[in-house]
C-alpha cells in the first residue's frame, strides 16, 4: 500500500502564503468592486474568488493528501533508457 507523504516545511509555508494572499485579495476585491456605483452592479469578483478558491483547494490537496508513487522510479528509468 502506498505511504502518505508528509508535507515539508517549505510546502506548508508556500501554501500559507497562497492562502494569505487569497484572503487579502478577496477581501479587497469584494469590498471595493462597487464603490461609487448607483444601483445594481454585476458582482465580477465572485468569478475570480471562486476560481482562485478552487485552485487553493487543489493546492491544499497537493500538499496534504499526496501519496508516494512506487512506479515513479521505474517510469524514470524506462524514460531515460527509451
């Protein structure tokens, strides 16, 4: 059975930076997008926040739910021997 890989400190810190930048940018976009507008304004930041949020979920999965690939060494060896 494949072993679960522990994330390194660097992987965790890069994910944390990604999360903090996402939170700050999302807060700014959602608070500033309709300043000075009268009436209804299309909520364009919702698309950006949703897409970025999905990429953040993918980043979390890549860092915290990765498993070793036992066949990777065989693949690399076959790739080099062509």
